[in-house]
C-alpha cells in the first residue's frame, strides 16, 4: 500500500488516493461515493473507474512483492503464495 500511495503522490493525486483508499474494505470511508466524486470533481462513473484501477494496481504490486520473496518464482508460485496470504486474513 505504501508503494501504491507513493505512485499517487508522485502523480499529485493524493486526494484521489485518500478517498479511494478509504473506500477499500476494512477502512472507514471519508464520505460516500457520491460525495467523493463531487469533492474530486469527478462523475460517479469516473470514480468507479478510478476505484477499479486502484484495486487492479494494488493486486499487481502485491503480486510483485510476493514474487520478490521467492527464488525464481513462477506465476503459479506467486498465486499459491497469494492464496496462502489471503487465508491468513
């Protein structure tokens, strides 16, 4: 999540990150989706697209982090580790 936040900060999209991050499961939303879209001067559809993209990017970064912990990882190895990690949560 730190790497993902850094990407948004580098693109000067901290407010977008903060609102989208707050909408992820387990977090306390800053506000409703509709209000977030309004605060960010976005349509609801644009906010939904941004939310989809942040989740997708997070998954990519998580897989990369897992791969970095393995010697010569295959896609299957990474997926197995991801499944094991999800069981913990």
